[in-house]
């Protein structure tokens, strides 16, 4: 390790619309802690856009804190939760292991040893940044699992929606369609083993619709695609944006259901038998599937994060999962 191994650089949102990289000292790890050198991290566009724009509702400040967040909404706040790195110091069983952590974008960090999960040797670090998105999809499908032979649509072709589509495509007999306003998602859907449709082309009479677009239009489309007694599994977080729905059609007569799911707690169906660490381990095992690589749509050195974060979150840089790399940060 270099003489500056215990210094770090981290991305902070200082105030709505403005982020920067800050230097900060790191403490030496304690007996139950690890020092991790980041290899890569992922930008979670939906959630991080709300944070960057200052659109976290005040009454949700505590609920929506990331596990290893520093600072408070709306800023200054160090936010993020898709980090992969290598353990440079810590317990022997973790030393030199590649691990996933729910840590913000930072070159090095010290966290409790139980806050990292080893990445399987056959899962590349860049693919492992998808762990948080796969975990969100896993938790949602624990909340509302499909049945064999179901017709299922995923509305919203972002990172979580695409991860859900891939998992659903592996259920026996399940017919999966990815719906998005962007026709460029069609080849992605095909790679994931799903069909593709724009909203106006999507087939109705669906048994289950997974909604991830975080928009009123997407949620309305999801309801409109259901069969009678069908369920919308809503994985979206809307922040301060209100949601307007037309419930005057078949919502009541068709006995339609909207079921929310949130990754901050274990789904009720598994709460007594699975821990957060168990759920992460399952997600990392699922990421042995190389198909997920289609979701890694670009990479940027850490030094460029402030501009790239703004470009990704405002849609100027199209991305499903944009990866931050740390190869040029060895001196920090």
C-alpha cells in the first residue's frame, strides 16, 4: 500500500443540482472492519437522479438513507450503494477478496466486515455492481412470485426492470415482455430472453406486471395491461413527484391490485428465514449469468463523476448501468 493508502476521494452531492469530489482521511480499520480499495461502482440512475435533484421528500429522509450514506438530504450528502472493491486490510478470510458493498462512490473506504459480501470468483467485478439491482428484483419477486406459465410484463427498461426481466425469463413457462418508450431497448430485451413492445403495442391480459419506470404513465400502462384479478408489482420510487391515475375503468370491476415492494426490508414471505446478507449472496450467485453484461452500457473514470452523474441522471447520457472505474486512482 502507498503512503497515502488511508486517504480517500469521494463523490458528494453538495446541494440540489451540484456535486463534487472531495478528499477525506480514512481511519485505520478496527478488528471487525475492512479497508476496501474500490475497483468499480455503478450509477443507479433512478434513485441517484432524485438525490442529485433534491427530490427526496423530507418525510422520507430517514427511510431512504442508503446503508453507508454520510451527510443528510438534500445535501451535502454522500450517496450511493453499488460498490465493488478488493479488501486490502481486515480479517484473514476477507483479505484480498473482491467484495460488494452498499457504499457510495469512493476510492477507498473502511466499513464493518459484515457490510461486505464476497463476490464469486466467476463474477467479474463490473458485473457485480448490478448486485443491488438484482437484489431489488429478487426481493420484489419474493413479494409477488409468478406462477408457472404466467404472462408477465415489465414496464420500464432501466437497470432494475431489466434485471427483473432476466430473472423472470428463467422461470419455467413464463412469457416475459419488456415495455419501454425507447425502441433501443428491443435488442436488450432479446438478449435477456424477453419480448419487447412500446407501451401502445403491449399485449393486455397479463397475470403480473412489474412496474419500474417511476412515472404516472408507466403505472397507468401497467394497470391497463392486467387481466381481471391481476397484480402490479411496483418497484418504483417516485420521490416528490405526485402520481396521477385513471381508476375509472376496470380497476374496481377487475379487482386489480397494486403491490409495492421496497428493498430496504426483506419481503414478508422470506423475512423469517433470510437475512440481508443471504439476499445479497443469492443475488451474487444469480450474477454468474453472463447475460447481465448487456446492462453495462458505459464506463467513466472516477475523476469525471460529477459531470457524468449529471449527464446520466438528466438523460443526456443514455445508460442502463453506467460504471465508474477507479484504475487511475491508485495514488489516493
